[in-house]
């Protein structure tokens, strides 16, 4: 491995399953494994990577679209798994038995160092027991993962400010959700403070946190039923332009997909 490398691929993002791949000079890490082991193996193959080369899985929260393949991959490839204590308690019955030496506590608000990368955890507002997301730091560069949150507090905005790249939630178009087929209780959950960021909300968060280092924003966790890639991309682009950011040139807006891995991107 090249010791200077810091590569990212959004393997899958969406309501049907989420998985992020982070690669540095010494580490190959998944954040969440919300699809089957077979599916994740196929997504890794799309970027010419193999699951047997992975070192660890970080878990954000216990919802199935984030943990479906955690147990299978951990057992098959002897991977270390990191989550906070409450998330471990919630997901333990759902992922099957993992050897105790592979299970690690990663407390919310702390920083974990794995090899040559520092990983900062921060809590978010979502309807899970103790949801936390991550910012990766290496050689004065950083990548932020922020999905599955109903709102973004000033505290979180301060933590994630001026990263080199973001995976930012653009879960739904508010109008599509309101007129869609979901039960009213589900709509209320998604729209609430412990639900998901809409296209507009995610774009407004982006205008607050991006800085002169920021080169790329991935639009993540799009709803199959209540969003369109084109709509999410247009909302982010227009909102950034309205706030005097040069979206498309200074900052590249990137779509993600639940079935197709994003090409590896070097920070």
C-alpha cells in the first residue's frame, strides 16, 4: 500500500442498505455493512477490492440497513467491529455470535486511531438507541459521513466544518414524501427531528459546513419512493450556488446508488 493514500468509495447508500469503504496506507475499513455479505463482496469487486483484505467494520447504529452483513463478514473474515456500548447491546441479537476479541467499544464523542487514520465519532439525532457518525482524519485531510439524522446541531456543524469531502444525507424531497404512499405516522417519523434530512435540509447543512478545503459532496441515503437522484443533485447544486459556492467546479456534487459502487476517490 501507498502510505500517503486516503481513498473513499460509497459502496452503497440508500434505504435498502448502506456501506462505505475507506482505505489508507495501512487500513481498509467499512463503515456499516447494511447488505448481505455476498452483495458487499460484489460491490467491493466493482472497485477491485476483496473482503479478505478488510481490517475492520465501524457501525453507526443498529438499523438493519446498516448492520445486515456485519455478523457474516466479521465471522468469515475475522474482522474487528467497532460500535458504542448501547449500539452493541441493540444489535448483538441481530447479527449473530461474534468472538469477544473482535468486539470493540468506540464511545460517542471520542477519537479512535487505527493505524495511520484517526476516526472521530459524534452523536446525531435519529430514532436509534445511540446513533453516531464519523469523521476520518489523515495527513491534514478529512472525510465526513453524515446520514440518518433528523437535524444537524450547531455542535455537529462545528465538528464537521471544512472537510475535504462529505457523504451528506439527501433522503427525501419533502413534497414527494407528503403526497406519497407512506402511512402518516411514517411520514411524521421521517420529517421529525429524529428522522432524516431532506434534500433542502442537507443542502443547507452543506452551505454551513463546507469551506475552502471542500472538493466533493456525495448525496447519500436517498429514498427509493420519495426522491430522485436528479432532484437531490439539483437541490444541492442550486442551494450552494445561491450561497455563492461554485457547485460543479469548486465543489463536485456526486450521486450515490444502492446497487452500484462509486469509483474510488483519492482525497
